[in-house]
């Protein structure tokens, strides 16, 4: 089955616990598998399901410049360490 965003239609059944099975064609189109995350977005009365963005620009900026834009320039190693620490904090509870 080819992926055509304008024509894809799939149905899912909601369990009594509120769980939903994601159809294989949708998982394939989104590139997600077991343990993957999906983001539910409401916009203008319409709800869409999408693969979440990996990191927002604000999250990256905050990881690189935790004291704000007045901090001293960072080395590449410091930048990588800042991102690594943010991701460890962000995913610690999963």
C-alpha cells in the first residue's frame, strides 16, 4: 500500500482502558514501531496524530545556553555535554 496523505484512511477501536491499536499502514507511514511515541494535536477542532518532533528549538537553546544568551561562548565538547545532560534528564522517567 502506498502512502498518500490525502487518501489514507484507517480505523482503530478504543479499548475500555482507552488504548488504541495503530494500524500497520499508519505505523509504517509515520515510521514508528513498538515503544515509539505518537503526538495527538488538536487544531481548529481537528485532531491529528503525528510523530513528535525530536527536540524543540527552545529545548536545544536551553541545553546549550542554560544561563541565557549572556553566557560565555562554549566549546564543542561543552555544547555536546549540555545536550547529552538535557536528554538524560528528559528521558530519565521513561
